[in-house]
C-alpha cells in the first residue's frame, strides 16, 4: 500500500528525496533572509541618496538665489540712497542740472544696468515745467524727466519721446502703489540689433510724504543669469531664472527665454504648487517625470527676494534622478553580486553537510531493504555505520543486534 502511494506521489511530482528537501528548505530560508536584508539595505540606501541630493540641491540653489537677490538688492540700495538725497535737496534753479549729473553717475556706477531714469508728475519737482519747456533736454511741456542709456562704451542722455511712455507699468505701478516694483521681464532690441531680456526696478519718490515721482533702472538680465553656472547640484543639472509669473528669464538654452514654466512643463501635475511657491517666495522641491527630458527629475525652487518688493522671483534647478541614484544603484549591484556569490557558497557547504547526513541513512536503508528480503548476512562494508556517535549510529547498532538475535 505504501509503495502504491509512493509511486503515485512520484508520478504526481510530490515525492522528494531528503537531500532535496533539506537543500530547498535551508536554501529557501537563507534566500528569504538575504532578500529581506537586501530590500532593507537598498531602500535605506535609496532614501539616503535622495535625502542627500535634496539637501545638496536645496543648498546649492538657495546659495545662488541669495547671490542673485543681493545683486538685485544692490540696485535698490543705490536707488534708495539717491532718493534720500533727492527728497531732501534744495529745489532751486540749479536742482535740475545737479539731478541730471547725478543720474549719469548713477548709471555709470551700475555695470549691469542699461539705463537709469527719473520722472516726476507735472510741476511736482520745482514748479518750473512751463519755464523750461523744450529747454536743456526737457520735453515740450518741460516736465522733469531725465533718462540716460548705455550706448556702446559710453552713456548718452535720451531726450525725445520719454514722456510718451510714462503711462506704462514701469512708472505707473510704483507711482500708484507707493512701493518698490520689480517688473516682469520684457525683450529689448539694442541699437546693435541684439535682443536681450530686461527688467525694471523702480521705486517711488516722496516729497513731504506725498508720492510725486519715480526713479528706476533697467537691468539686462544676462548680467544676472551668469550666476546660474554657480548652481552645481550634479554634473548634468541645469537651472532657470523665473519671474514672479513663471517666465523663464535666464537659461543656458536661449530658446527657452520668455517662455513660461508651464510651456516647458505642460505635463506637470505640481504646477499650481510651483506657482504658489514662486509667488509667495517659498522654497519647494518635487520629483516628477519630465516628458521633455524623458526621465524622472528632482525640481528645486529657491526664492529671489528684494526687501520691500511684493513680487519675488525664483531660481529653478533640475537634477536627473539617474545621477542622484548613481551610488545607490552601484551599491544595489554590489549587494546582488555578493548575495549571489554567498548563496552559491552556502549551497556548496550545505550540500557537503547534508551529504554527510544522508549517506549513512541511505546505507541503513539498504540494510533494511536487505532484511526485508530475509537477507541477514553480515555486510562488512557497512561496519562504519555502527561506529557513528549519533542517532544514525544508534540505528545501525540496533539493526546489528536484530541481525545477531535472528
């Protein structure tokens, strides 16, 4: 009956030798432990790599954002300084000539600025608009408007058509809000034919507590975006300078200039959070798969702020996750190789040890099978079984006693 069941089990593939059972059982347990340990180590390594990359990207992006903020802040400080002098100066017959000279010196002392200008509301500077109409470089209405622009290696005064532009945001926003203003970037074509993105920083001028005019500088953003090379979160990372409305104002790829971040990342699910962080002057990091770049990226944003300005900008940095995970992936490969080699070593040792256990059992099985055929002759080749100092030896000695008694 037992034989029938055994044959049936063998046919169905259920019968398994002791050696195989022990190998599979022990190796399965060892493999499970190896895999469990490997998963823990790999996950820990990946998390550590990402955390480290996030810190590096945030620090590098933040440090460069601070440098850009300081550079923009320097324009504000110079405008603040000259505004204090203007607000306290004596507005006599020489005042316009003095202010004209100061504006030229102001532009000369700001290498990154393309122009410097000041404009007052009609008759709010010295009350002499009508007297000076069309004279000393002032317009047909004599309004106190002074503008200097860089031209080649020199600085020239612009005297025509200035008043026609005073209805635009660069003048109206600080005049009506009474607050310093950093404008959204705009393209400007220089006399040489080169087109650059500019921004305007302007602040109101007060006399006796009343806003009566605006002073400002137009800044070539290429002088600021040079700092983008300082962002070094990884070898192939890259950065953008973003305006308050998400316009790309600085990038290594010039074709991206003037585009919105939403145009560059139309597939981004985090765009509302990104724009919220930019406009509130907050840091922000997110992992996203970029269809444009074809891989998962770490995007970091750091605020660019100017004291008193309510429209912060942002510095954007993109780091490929493949670079972040280089060391972690190398560790994973080393672990996989180590586990494979270790598994083969363990299997070899186990086979040797199991063979030492199974061989005596197999020999005893042969003796029992001989007894089953009523063959009680001594087999001297199996004498070593009775010399074993373990349970198998006890079985062999019991069989020998049985054989002797029979």
